[in-house]
């Protein structure tokens, strides 16, 4: 479960997703006190934003690769 005040980005997309899944499971269980639920929700929102940004960055990189590499590769055949 997240610790209050922990607002750093995880080292990888996969670790962020794993942490987010744990938070969701803990909140769905309904066993957290109100303060912990709020802290978990806040951390989950931070992780969600981090994951969305990571995915958008990856999509941009793929688009760049498709434009500069894959299309040129097909043109040389």
C-alpha cells in the first residue's frame, strides 16, 4: 500500500502498473480507513498519469520510427 507523502515516479512503466494494480485491489477490498483510502486514491491518480504519459511517449516514438524508418525501408525495395 502507498505510504503517505510518497509522490515519486516509479522507475519503470511496469512497476507503476504493478503498484497501481495493488492500490486498486486494496481499495476494492474496502478494508482501508478513510485517510489511507484518500492517500491510495491520490497515489493511484499519480501513477495513472505517469502510465498515460509513458504510453503517449511510446506512441510518439513508434510514430517517429514508422515515418523515418519503416516507410523508407519499404521505398528501397
